[in-house]
C-alpha cells in the first residue's frame, strides 16, 4: 500500500515493531484490520515484557 489511504470505519491501521521481519498495514497481506467484535472479540494481545514504568519492569 503506497501513497495516501484512508482507514475505513471499524478498521485499524496496525504498525510493526521496526524489525526487518516485522510487517504492518502497509503490506497487502496484512492490510487494515477489521474490528469485527463478533469474530475477534475486539483487538487483544499477549504481554511478553513490560518495561514501563521502569519500576514495574517484568518478563512474563
């Protein structure tokens, strides 16, 4: 996806984490992610490492 695009309603633009193997919504195979609550129950993730605030640093 090059150039300018508008994220459709009920969709999200997801961003990679800056690694060379990371992909985000700019790649056609990822695209905009639908917020279809019936299918995905909203956007969810798994915490692997918490580094902020520093006083609560933890590896899960």
